[in-house]
């Protein structure tokens, strides 16, 4: 019987992500600086320890990226509408979350679109999920990777942010399995964030 050797690079990368995200959420005044530095480090770690998948053509990753980003936003919009319609207490948490962590000026939007979004997809799907999938079935790998992605968001102090990350992680995880294209995921994530923070915020 062959024993599988633990993936040390996966474990170390995940632990580093936790440590860095803990410090990222610790002080609101330096949140954007820390988040940018964290993602730049994680991008470097992922690229040095693996290859970036890009199996979709330019046209496909733009088209599927746009449509999937809009689809995911519609899921979140529907959830927010139901929360408001049912008068659930979560809407207050969503408003506070926006107030605390949403970008508020041009340089923060630039960091979000050109560092944070690509960094999250390169590291969490292109590195973490890709390595997790070596040891699991497709569904288990996607859900486990989404949980790992969500786990670093608990440091924000808002469980609803971790839940949102888990849902988005599942969506992008399956999209990654389907198309095997990190650029496609980046486009999808950018469209989702543009809708969420600029065009139709949920608050």
C-alpha cells in the first residue's frame, strides 16, 4: 500500500495565508495596505510553487467571465432581497460590513481590481484548490477548498462575510473545474466586485 506524502507546500501556504489575513483584519486603519501586501505575497508563493492554468481562449474567458460574474451577483442580490423581505436581522450586519471594509476611494478600487481579485483566484483556486483536488473527489475538493477560503474571513469578525466567501468559493471552484482558466475566474470575480461595490451595492 502506497502512503500519500503530505503536501507540505499546501499546508505551509494555507498557514501563511491565515497568519497574514489575521494581521490584515486586525487594524482597520491599515486594512487596505495589509490586504494588498498579503495578496502580493500569496501570488508570489502560488506562482513559485505551481503553474497557472489557462485553458480557455480569450473570447471564452471574457464571455464566461462576464456571464458568470453577473450570475453570482444575481444570487447574492436574491439572497439580500429575501433577507430584506423577510425582515431578517442580517441586513444590519451587511451594512456594517460595507461601512468597515468596502473600498472608498480610487486607489482602493485599483488595489481591489488589480491585486486582490487576481491574487485571490491565483492563490485560492489556482494553488489551494488545485492541490486539494489531488487528494479528493471533485465535489469534496471544491467544498473543502471553499471552506478553507472562507476560514480566513472569520478574522473580520463578521460571520456573514465568511458565509459569502464560502458560497462564492463553491461557485468559482466549480467554474474552475469546468473551464480550467484562472483568467476566466479573475474576469468573473472582477465583474462580481464591480456590481457589488460600484454599480449595485447591497446596502
